[in-house]
């Protein structure tokens, strides 16, 4: 009996001493997690499928993106605070914002826009949604706050540029290399964190396949921003390609 109890006690100690597996958090807008993540309207975000590429016995995947959010409102709504409270040393955070940041700063519909760029500019507004005064910062400023706070918890932030929309000109899909894609890259470089140019990776595929095929295969008849399942799977695949391209990123060891 004594030996049995000792064996149980020893096993319990070993289990409690075993290192907790890290978590990969995904934060962003509806292109990362659409609706309730159940394929409503046949639309999906890439965050739903990226777990297929990871060994989830060694790392947990938690998708905390929310449709309609910008880099600003993800913070002001308390969504980032919810992730930050659970974030631990050794965790990872992939952040992708920008699709909604170009909206007005103080419209009565959502008031979710940010100042363009990555500078320290700020503007005080009356927010008609919260009915309070609010100081609005640049897109880059909000990303930098997330990065710094994630780092302070011992986590590894990874910045993604926004996926391309189904918008074309002269046979080429529109890219965001002069605005949100550029600014995301500049923020990552300034803060010394990993950057995945998801916009360019996906746009390269779109250009090869052509406007007609891309529209029918990845977007269906929905809209120019939100993808159906095939599009979401492609985007997830390109995120993984981006991760693999960052050879020093320890997240690689959790890929299948």
C-alpha cells in the first residue's frame, strides 16, 4: 500500500512539474475570425484553419479575433486586456489589423478609425458610441502598445500585414504595400519583432491564378473582403509559409 501511494505521489509531482504547453493567440478582425467562427454565410477567417498545421499536443491555438474591430477598438473594447490577462511567458501572439482602421474616427456607426501611419499624432474626439471624449492615436501606435505589452509578459508577438481584398486593376490584385501593409512592416522593424507579409504572400497567389478564378474560388459571390472556406484555408496556408520563412522564430518547432 505504501509503495502504491508513493508511486501515485511521485507521478502527481512529475505531472505538476511538467512544463505547461504554450499558447498561440490570434488577434485581429473578421478576416481572422468571421462571426462566431461557425461558417455563417459560408464565410470563414483564416484563424479557424491554421491549427491544422500545428501539433496541438504541444501548443494550444486560441483565436481571439473579432469581426468589425480595428487596432483601436480591439483595445478600447477591452478585448486585448482579456488576452493580456492570460498571456504567459513562452506564448505567441499573431496580430493582423488594418481592414477597419481606415474608417472615420468618430462616425455614429462604429467610430473605429485610426490616424494613418505609425507616428505619435493624436486627436481628441467625442466618441458617439461611448458618449465620451477619446484620444485617438495612429494605427502604428496601437500595434506598438500590443507588442510592448506582449513582450513585457515574456510572449512573442508576430505582426501580419492585412490580407488583400478582391479588388483588381489592370489584371493585378490591389496590394497595401503603401499603407497598412507598409505600416505593419515598419512597426515590426521598429520594435524588432517578426513580420509576415501576408498581403504580399496571398497577392502573389492571386496574381498567378487571375481575377476570375480568385473571385469564384476564394470569395464566391459574397464581398471583396471576406473569404469563403477555400480562401480562408489559402490565407492560413500562407501564414504558415510566412512562419517557416522566419527560421529563427521558435514557433516553427510546433508546426507539423
